[in-house]
């Protein structure tokens, strides 16, 4: 795409004239309430703009307020968030805060009233009557209206049905109102006569829980079911339906849905339609051109609402967290310049498109007017849009200049509307927001009317993650399956790998393939008739040979320079990255991992290679223990020797890679024993290491059954350490056996042991349920609950218990269960028949002890267990104590946080745990009192990332080691201290003093 528009002096003069006219008219209007010189709103805005910390805490308090049931809760949260600054809400609160311990209502009542009043600045009302009043007011002023029902995320079909019904009711009630109001507003009249007066804006995320960007085909099917009734009713009453845009991950899905549904014969000509496009997106121009081309192809007139975009912070943060390209322009003038470029494009297509310029920026509006006049376009052929409660003086001024203006009115209850309210507050207090700059006098009118293209170079760069230093570690980016190209590549890889299945994978000892052994078939757990491959079954004699091979290779590998060892790992990482989609496919087929989980497994394996390479370079540098004149004192590290890496099947690439490459880069030699269920993946890893330059004997590939070779390997006198991840029973047996010293044993065995968990997530009374429920669902049922960190116990506080459980249970039926080769699957099979029977047995035990609240369905073929939820669970019940390792969750009730914390800590395990709360004090307590290795606050409790979230637990979850952490390599090294007297006859070299 071309660059931004080149400044044109003639056009700039016209823009300036239009802008100055707008400013002159605006100055005749009363100041906006939020920026007035007096009043509570002005005081809050002023404090928020000069104190970012206050703004953050204030907006967090605003966000949680509607969920707080009692005056005491309101006062407690107010004090936790704002402390002494709480009086800035209202100076009259000072006395009330002092008395709040015995009269909380003195504070809570005025505070809640003030926040409700603030919300009412931006939300047009809660009821249908409120909406009708607003429509009547707008008609009188000459404004048209678009209606948005608050509520952005539904977690269940039941909630989606309610939202659908509300939209239908609005279409009915407003159409009846307009039928009685015979005179349309000025802004309801286009160049050819009356326009649809009833204009409804809808977000796709509010119409179905089945929105999966990685599976747009099935998502579109579900969305169409909910959109069709709205479109039919809109056609009957002559309404326009506008598709709103949301986050970037839903953008392509929204566009695909829009085109698909309006290509259906029923909707090819009616109702009137529109869609929002976000100019702050770098690819907005491409999408806009494609959309207009589609409209021309189908001869379908449409309205296009051009907005800047309301999710800039979110999109930037999420992209940085995931190491994805940032999809939004990073400087505000860039978004403004793109807006102007797209404005011209829309006006140039006025024969088919009705542009809706949604902006509070006078320059943007003046530019649209000037361009339209230059092109000879009737002012009634396009319109301006502005939000309810914002830029009223701009709306009225545009009307005075003869332009159509539509007000975007959000309607609904305060609780679902908090996200909307906080976005509006952020806009009003943004350092670069036009309304703030104009109304607070922080920029001159000439500066506000300047061409944004000329401001880009001088605009401040946004704060972002620091660029990594050369040689530092950077996480591998997961694949973005919301992008069609990535989905097609993964489908192709699945087809290719499926056509290559069935080969035999031999042992590899001392660099030689040993093929003359019995072979065991590895099968697809979703389709057991499909054989992934056959692996050679190692014997005790093979185990002895592998240990001998590793012992023989150790001296040379130990002496190999650290840099050479590190580069081998980095070459392996590069090979994995180049074969990512192939590895994903193998994980999908052999381990039953859904697409996103398989891709995360591959990323983690890559990360382990690169991170441990960087860390070994760091450890290889002698560290000064203490600076003493005349003496050199340093600590160094030396490898332990020969080790056994025994990996589980649930992360068959990532964990196996980590258990092998960590001791490998530290200079040790390894016997690699993959899980028998996923040995083809293990063999593929061995091939990658060999291709990366692995010397013979340094790693020996030894697939086999634990009962055949496991105990023999871990008890072998020439094995110096064991790196194990797996079950508690096997881990404890290894730990016990390693403590027995055998004749001829050179070293005390080191055991790096990671076992299971009984992981819990607490839902506090003030938790954001819109966030907590999806996080709990994913933590419990992602990859069929087969992660070490998977959620097994939900502990819900008494006050919110009924509301949470009702919504959680109603959300469960929407979880996609099926073949993981399908991109939308969340719950696939469990790994094998033994696991299936064990889980089903625990479910039967749960039926006897607790109440089965939900059980889904599952395919008949394959090793599936349906998602299952129990309520009325007591801490003594089996399902509340034993690790299940399947898609089963037990819900326990706690009267308060004290009891909830005790429940979390009251098991044998200490792996992961979490808390959803909007109480700063509760979050602080959790950090001190919840005894788990990985604690997650206000997010899912699964998904650890190398270096960012070093992973591991204690108690019966493990020995306290942290995979992916900076201390991890030390488990495979002996520390050594070297002390040298550097003084010679009283002389000390300067660098040693």
C-alpha cells in the first residue's frame, strides 16, 4: 500500500478554514461536563491527567464497583485502591472515611452515586424507556442515532440467547416509536430522501460463545444462526444493522462473516447494512479496499463507519506478550494520517459507500468536509458520528454547518457496561486524546488543525518492551492461527505428515541405529486405528550399552567448549522452528494435542534450546565470589557426568527437549527415554539433535517401557543424575532408589523430579466473572485437563458462588470436544485406554461422593472422556484430593478467603494455583499465603513460558526446581571455587587489587 497522503497547500487551507469555523461554533457551546471548570467530574479528570497512578487505581475501582454488594465492601475497596487520595472523589468523603469503620454507608452511598452519575455521562440509560427518551431528544436536536446494547462477551448459549432477544426487542420497540414519530430528524435525511432511522450496532462476541478465530468456518456457522433473526427483523422494520469491530483477533472473522452472510440470497438486498473499520490498524487499508471490491462485485450498497480504534493499549500489550507484530500504528499521528487517507478512499467510492466518519477530532472532520467539497459531494451523502456523552459541542456545530450527525448510544446495565465506561474514561484522559488537548487548553487550535503527516517524526514513541540485547534470550512466537495463511499451512502439514506415518524408529546408541528389536506401535489417541509409527523396545542390555556409551563420550563432551555446545542447541532450535508445522502435526496426531496446544509445545521446546544456550554462556564465565586484594576468588561449574532423562507424554516435545538439552549444554551425556505413548516424537527430536551436529554417544535414544528399563537405568551405578517429569508414584520411587548408594558408584545421584498437582483457582466475591469463567474453562479443559498445571479444583467464595456456578455450568456445553486435527477443538482425547479408564473410575467415585453438575458428550471412537464438573464437593472427597489428569473439575464452596486459602494449601501438592480478585489486599495476601510453585493472579493457571514463568512446585509436586529458570542448569553441574594467590613478593597486578 502507498504511504500517507502528501500534504496539499490548497487542501490544507480549506481544512484550516473548515476547522476554524468548527472551533468558532464549538466555542459558543457550553463546556463539556467532563472538562468543566468545576464539579466532581472535572476534579477527577484533572487528578487522573496529572497523576497516572491515581488514574490507574481510580479506573480499577470504577471497574469493580458494580460487583460490590455491601457498603463495607465499597469502603474497603475504596481504601485499598485509593487510600488517602479517595477524598479526591469527593472532599465531603473525608469525614465519612474517618467514620467508615462504624458507618460505611456514609461513604459507600455517595461514592456509588457518583460513579453511577459518571457512567451516565457515557451510557444513555439502562431501560427501553431511557432509550426512547434519548431518541426523542436526539430527533429534536436533529441527530440520528445508532444503538449499541452493552455487553461484549457471552460465555454460554443461554447468555447469547438473551442478548439476541434484547436486540430483537430493541428493533421492535424502536420501530414502533419511530412509526409514531412521523417527522425524521435532519440527520435521518440523505440526498435521495429518508434513510433508515433505526440503526443497530452489534458485536459478534456478544452473540455466541463459539467464537474461535482459529476455526472461522465453524464460528461463522454459529454466528449466522444468531445473526439471521436480527437481520430478518431489521429487514421487516426497515432498520440498518451495523457490524462493530472489536479486538484484532476477531477482525478477519468479522469481515468473513459479514461477506458470507450477505451473500446469502435472503440478505443480498436487505436489510441496509454497515460495518466499522479501524484506521489504527496497519492493514485497515488493505481490508477496506477488499471490502469495497466485494461490495462492487455483489452490487451491495453499505455504510462504512471509519473509526480510529478503541483497543490500542490492549492490542499493543497482547502483541508484545506474544512476540507478534504489533497490528496498530504506534504513533497517534500515524493513525490520524491513515484515517485521512481512508477518508479520501471512502469519498471516492461514494456511489456505493455511505461514509460514516466517527471521530471527535476537529481536524479529521474538517479534512472530510474539505475533501468532500473538493470532490463535489453532497454533504448529505455522508455523515459524522460521535459517542453519547462526548463531544456534544462538536455534534451541534457540525449540525449548524449542515452536516448529518449520528450519536452512538450505548444502552444497558452498568455491570456489563464497565468495559465500555473505562474505555471512555481512558479516551478522555489520554495524553494524546483530542478532547483533552482541546478542552484542557493543552494545545493551540493551529496545532490541533495541523496535518498529522507533518507530526509523525516529532511524535513520541510509545513505551514498549526494551529491545533484547545482542545474545540475550527471546521467546519463540506462537503461530497466530487467526490468520488464514497460517491455518492453511498447518492443514497442509497435517496432510503431509499423515501420509508419512507408519515407519520404524530404531534405538540409537553410540551414534548407531539398532533396528533388530521388538517393535511397539504408537497410535493416534483420537483414532486408534491410525498407527503413527513403530518404536524399538529397548532391553536391559540396551540400557547398559547406552550408559556405557554415554560414559565413554563424557570426557570429550565435557571438554567441548561451551560456545560449541550452545551453538548445537541453537541449531536444533532453528531446525525446530523451520519444521514447526510438521512438529505441530506430529503432536496433534500422536499426543492428541489441539492445534494451539501443539504449537505451544513446539514453541516451548525451541525456547528451552535457546534459553539454556544463553544461560550456559552466562554460567561459563567465572564469577568473582569476593574481591580481595592479592587474591583471585571465583566460582565455576563442571558437569556432573551421565544422566537419564525420563519424560512424560503430555508435553512430549517440550519437556523431553528441556530434560535433554539442559544437561547436554552443561557438558553431560544423556540417555533419552521418551514416554512410550509418544516415542515417535522422541525419535524425531533425536533426529533433529543429530542433524544439528550431536556427536555420537553424547545422547543415546532409548525408547522402552518403564517396567523394562526404567528402574534399571535410575539405579545404575554409572548414572550420576536423573531428570524426571511424571507421576508421583514413579517420581517418589526414583527419589528413593537414587538415595541408595551402590558399590562402585562415583557420585551421589542428583534427582531433578517434577510430579503432579491438585491445582486450584479461587474465585473471590469481587472477581470479574467475564474474565474468570473463560480462564477457568481453559485451565480445566484445555488439552483435556492433561497439563501438569491444569485446574482440578475451583474454590468459589460464598457470596458469588451461585452466580459463578450458574454461568460456569451454562458455559460448559459450548466447549468444543472432538478430533484435535480440527482447528476449533479444545478437548481432544486422553492419551490411552489406561488413562481413560482411570479418569472414568474417578468420575464414578465422584458420583458417589458429590453431585454431578455437568457432563458433556464425546466421540465414540478414540480415548475420549467428556468434560465433567462436580459440585457439592467436600475437601475430604477423593476428587478433591487425588490428581485426576483429565477434563474433570471439582467445585468447592468457601465462606471467605481464609477458608479458601486453607483449601488450596490443604493437599499433598504445591504446583500451580490462582486467584481471581479485584481486591488489592486479597491479591497481596495470595502472594504471601498460597503455597504453590506457580501462582497466577487474574488469569488462567496454565501456560507457563520459558524464562518468563519458570515452572515447578514443591511438596509432592517436586523438589523445588524451576524448568526454564535461571537456576535450572545448576542442577546438572557441580560448583567449584578457585582461589589463587596473585601476589608475588609484595607485588599485586593492578587488575587484581
